[in-house]
């Protein structure tokens, strides 16, 4: 039985990370392989079905808007998981990974009866996770920590999945968080970064932001951009609130909208809408960036729910890890 993370265990097996700090994780793969064994592919996670075998269970596919019966939802030659790991959109055939990048990392989240599942996908062009420097950590209570290999081995599973590059693959780490971790922090960021030691390849990183709203864990999921649109130069971002609620039965049906489990409607949240939020960085605070919500409101036409407090978040601030810290700048 896998151990659970509690609100009092944030510092257990964790290593503080300061600006420009480095935590060696070269033995991550070895620890995971010894503790869990290798898996060529995972057809389920905790009993949740993965019909198309792409590493994403139904609940996760529902949140992302990808097909649960096709590993390549947009039919562009790259699996949904590979596109997540390489930073392109799995639902747009016009959005494809950069072929020059030999390493990539991406994150996603969904809920099951045993907690919040954070998926970290690592694309590798050489199938060798052992020679990568991989770190996964948390940022909350204005503190950034890297989770130790031993801790990850106790709270996560590892599986391997094919990639479009015949010499490569995608390693999928499924890390389970106790929802109380998010409720205690109010706003918790899971970060991950990867690099090839001794290589000139720039460190790649990914972050996933979780919030606690009225007792519900919410993923502030980035709004997918069309391939023709680049990220704003000012660091601003758009996100939608996705409530992470598991199906009461523990099955993989996943839900009645934007990630909420079947029968688990988020109370007084407005159905058929989502909270669309625009944030802009306004300063830095140690290892974190202070972001201000400049606009927010319920937007119709989405298969989701919008909390009554959505528009009230305008003017509020929250902290996320400084990307320069994550890439070692």
C-alpha cells in the first residue's frame, strides 16, 4: 500500500532549495526502479482505465479534452502524453513539439479516491532516465523544497511509454498528494525540472499550480494557446479553474465537467462555465514570483464549473516559483 502525504509532512524527505541551488538527483531512476520495477506501459492507475494505453487515464483525458480511445487525439504523429512532456498541445494538429529538443518535461493533474495525482512526463530522445538530472518539488508557504528520491519512491510510480522518436521514450512519474497539503498551503505549486549533466542543453522545467477553494482542490490549468500565438513577453498568463474531484465509486469515469467526479458537483459552483483568470507578475520574493490577478470572471460555453468567488479574486496576489531559480539562473 502506498503511503499518503499529510499536511504535516511537507518537510519529510524534502530538501530546501535556494536561489541557484542544485540538488543532485542522478540516482532517481535507480531508486524508482529498485522500489517499483520497470513497466513498459501502464493500462491503469489505481484501477482507473487507460483504454488507449497512452499513460493518461479517463479522468485525466476528460480534464485535458483529449480522446480516451486514441493515444494521439489530434492525429499529428505525437501521442497526447508526448505532447504534454514536450510542451505542445495534444488537441491541436498545428501545435507540434520542437524537433531540435532532446529533452522535455510537462505536468498535468487529476483526482482519484486516494488523492490528487500529479503526472510528470519526461521526454527523452535516448531512453536513458538514469543519466538525467531530474528533480520534483513543492512550493508553498513561501518555501521551495525538492522531494528526495526516497520520498518519491514511496509516493510515486514510474512507467515508460513510446515516443515518436524510435530511439526515445516518455517516462511518466505519477505522484500522489494528499488534498490536505493543498488546503493547508492555500496555494501549492508542484515543480519539476530535468537536465543532462555535462551537456550544453538548457535545463527544462514545468510547474503546476493547485489552489484550495471552499474545500475543493483546484488546478489553475493554463489555457492552451494556438500554435500561432506565443507566450506574452511580460510573463502574464491565462488559466482556468479545474476542480479536481474523484468519482465517488473510485472508477475512471471522472466527471460531470472540468475534472469533477461523477456525482461530485462542486456545491454552489455555476455549471457550464469556468473561471477564466489573467495574471501578471508584479515582483519577486526570494525564490518566488509575486503574481497579481488582473482580471477574472465566469465564462460560459465550457464543460465545467465556476465558483461564485471567481471575480472577487481580481487584485489578489499569489506566489509561484521563479523560473530562473528552476533553470539555475
